[in-house]
C-alpha cells in the first residue's frame, strides 16, 4: 500500500487552512488508477513548478516525495520551504511520517526529481498543482471535504 497523507501542515501552506494535530492518513494501493494518474500529471507538469520556484512566483511552495521503506513500499511525504539544486530538491519535512522511521518532521530531506509525486504553490489566483490532494479530497466524506476551501486553478 502507498501511504498518502492529507496533511494539515501542508494544507496550512494553502492560506485557508491551519495546522492540526489530527492529520488524516489515507492509504491507496500501488495500482490505484486515479492516484497513479495524479502522480503522472504532477511529474509531467513539474517544469511549471520549477519555473514558478525559480522566478519566485507565488508563495508556500511544497512538494510531495516518495520515501522508500520496506519491500518495495514508499511513504509520500510533503516537504515545505523547497529549494532546487539541479535535478534534486530539498525541503523541510512537514509532519511526522507514519511508516518511515528514519525521517523526522522539521528536518531537511533531499529528494531526486524522479521521487516527486506532487507539488503545490499558491498565488493570487489560487492553488496550483496538488493533483494527489484533489484525489484525496474527492474521497473524503462531503462534510469533511467542506472544511478545506482550496481553489485549484490548473
């Protein structure tokens, strides 16, 4: 199973939401078609994130990266305060991982471009990216989904 987290800490990077100690963890199977399509879209549009990051467009740039553990498993973790170094990224781990024990919230983690599974940033128009977040939001009950007032613009 692939563990994807709806992180209040990362949603907090989107102006409408505040951090909460009650992060919701959502499991998706490795063969989940909608989640895999969202990850593929994030990878296919990563150049748009890079350009915005390089230009300093928008605010609260974050990326979700796959951190491997166990036998062919991976936990997808959000990084904030993202910086780019060639094809690699580094950022601060936004919240405590669930299954990965060697990565800790608040520390800097470095990831290769191929490990990016999503990206987001805000500007005056709304939130860009967040493709896996969109899938997860669709899967939440309507009452819970209503708590998150994100305006995705692409």
